[in-house]
C-alpha cells in the first residue's frame, strides 16, 4: 500500500510541537507494518537542507492564485523516508517560523502557502510522479486539511485519511481568501468546508476525508461534545462511524534512557543509578541546591492556554515551601514567559526557568527530574508524559484526552495491583493541581512504592508498531469505503 503522509513539519528537521515527532516516527513504523510510505512537505529551508539526492519530478500548475511550484523528490536521511517537497521560495523561505513571522504574527498568505501543499497531494494522486502514485493520502492537522477536498476536486479516486492532532488550531480564513484557492465555489457551504461564513481548513479535512483519526481514544470521544468540540462537535458526531482514536507512540530511537546520547548517564528500569547521576548533574548545572532528596518537578512545553501552566505558576510558592524544586523549559505566550522568569529570579535555588526551544535540554530535564507535570486543560495525546514514563520520571497529569489514556493514578488499589504509573487529578483548578502535587510528594517519600511505580512506568510500551497496525486498519477501511 502506497501511503502519502502530508504534513507541515517533521522531526528532526523542523519541529514546533508533537506533530513533528509523529510525522518523523510514523513512516518508519508503517514501513515495518508493510506499507510503502512517503511524505509530502512544504519546502521550508530546514527541510530542503535535509533533502539529499533531490530531483525535480514535476512542475505543479497554479490553481487560482496559488502559485505554480516545483515538486522535488529526494531522501530525508535524518527521517529515514523518501519525501516530496514543494519547492517555492516565495511561499516557504522566510524569516521566522513555519507559520508566523519572528514577532509571532501569522503570515497573511497562509491560506495560499498551505493550499499549495494540499494541491500538491492531489497532483501526486493524479500521477504527477509517474513512477509512484499514492493509493491513499494521509493528511495531518489544519495545514493539510484541504487535501481531501483537493483530491475530490480533481477527481482523483484516492481515499484520504485525516488526523486531528489539535482541534484548537483550525486554519480559519475569509470567504474572499477561499476564492483565491481554485477550489469549486460549490464546496463553500455549511455541508462542505464553510464554517459560519469563513473558510476552515480543519473542517475541510473532517468533511471530505474518508476516515478521520485523532491521537487518543478519549480525545476522540471528547471532541464529539460541545465543551471540547471547538464548534466541530456536530460534524464529528455525524461522522462518528469513521472517527478513530489512535494513541501516539514513543520513538525509541530518540527517547530511550538506555541509549539517549543527550543525557549525562544512561539507565534502565533494572539499574537506576544513571538516573540519579542525571539528577545530580541537573541540580549542579542549573544552580539548584544539590540535594538528592529534594524532588524535582519539571515542565517541557509550549507555553499556551491549552497546557494549564497558569495553574503551575499559582502553585509554585507552595511547591517550593514543601521542599521541592522546579525546572521549566518552554516558549510561547510572552506574559507567561515573564511570570515564570520572575518566579525563578525570586527563588534561584529552587526554580530554574529556561525560555526557548532546546532539544538536548528537554532530554536532560526529562531524565534528571522526578516528576513531569502536564496539567492541561485539554490534551489530544501529549508526548512528554509518555517520555516521562519511559524515563521513570513520573507524570503528574490532569485526567483529560491522551493523558487520561496513558497514565494510571497511584490509587491504593492500583498500587496494590502494580498498575500505578503516576498521579492523575481531575479538577482544572489550583486546588486540583495542588492536591495532585501533595499526592506526588507523599508517594515520593514512600521510597519502596515510588520505585515500584517507576518500574511499572518504565515497563509501559507505547509503541509506534502498535499505532502503525491501527493506522493500517484505518487505511484498509478507507480503501474499502
Ligand atoms: P504539543 O504538540 O501540544 O506541543 P506534545 O506533548 O504532543 O505537545 O509534544 C511536544 C513536543 O515538543 C515534545 O517532543 C516536547 O519534548 C517538545 N517540546 C516542547 N517544548 C519544547 C522546548 N521548549 N524545547 C524542546 N522541546 C520542546
Ligand atoms: C498536538 C497535541 C498533542 C499531541 C500532538 C501530536 O500538538 O496538542 O496533544 O500529542 O499534537 O499528536
């Protein structure tokens, strides 16, 4: 089965969040499951830089005001996959990030930039590369959301699967912008990709794809209700028969404490001495009080509303007063960055805050800390709690989305039955998180039980092989539809 993955970012070349981790790991897992995967990406500078043996396979025609572009095929050796790249310097090679300029302002022509990507998928389905035509197209998140509509518009009889990684980012544009994209006017209606008079890339994916997936079973249920549906719950309920939740996996080539080259000492569940060394190195390097007995709580995250980090800010004084330390790595919301920086300045021996994106430091924090906090308001899957489990850094999470599906609370019965892997709390409030912290501290003090929970956490397998099997089943269903 030839499967074309369409997405905007891919680890390790270009990453703003978990989408890149998924895009980087899924192709290899699909290949092991028997598929022939290739990826299609926009020609951002880091992606072109990672492309070797590139050759031009086609000139993609303009569609409406979406400009023509070259379609390259080459190897993304860093990702172990062959990739088509839409080469258009005017659209993709700019200062700033993939979606916004250096001041975080979204590029004003994002509708054209990502329509270009989606149209390219349709051209490939029509045979733009005569030597490889996809049998199925799998599009990810709003950037690739128009893909199923483009496939239908060109009459390509190639089914589409569409994965929602985060319903909060929908790709919303005006009706006038829709008219620039070269798609049929007929599609701009409520029973199409129009959403209350606007163009909505996400809705296009949800409406036109043969199958929809999202990244955890619980999130698949939550988004069918108004509270988490972000306006799409009605459509998702209507399509519930083709909506599947598939948990993300952990790429063990990147995240495994026994093999991780980015951490000061390697370890595994049987030999945790290396973890203690990682913790000591962290305290030393960060200027925190060097004390093996003080639990370190960490956060590695985008700083946005979604992640519930204002709750962390609110409980920091109590956390420190209870003798714990706190280390955060993150970037995002400017007032939140400032508030975390101010907390670190006030308590330099107990709080370390690093604003920015830093892959090695993310590994060092997750290896050296004792507890990783993910108190999200909503969380489609979440990856850092999975990395925490793998590294014996127990997750303290809110019971929502993929967090609820991947962490088992250390209730007395779960402890007794050897199932506990972390701490799970319910109320999205300061009191809810604080109660979770107190339970985490109580467990931390019970050293024998703590170690048992660590071992259970580290033995959890969140395997890409398992996820790939489930995607293959979805693809087969889409092909049969
Ligand atoms: P989301 O995609 O919503 O941001 P996930 O938990 O799925 O959340 O994925 C986040 C990914 O980004 C993880 O791989 C995490 O380690 C990484 N990450 C987040 N913030 C940073 C940062 N400041 N520096 C390095 N890695 C980060
Ligand atoms: C999104 C979600 C996150 C998920 C990631 C990868 O960014 O916020 O929960 O893990 O996509 O699927």
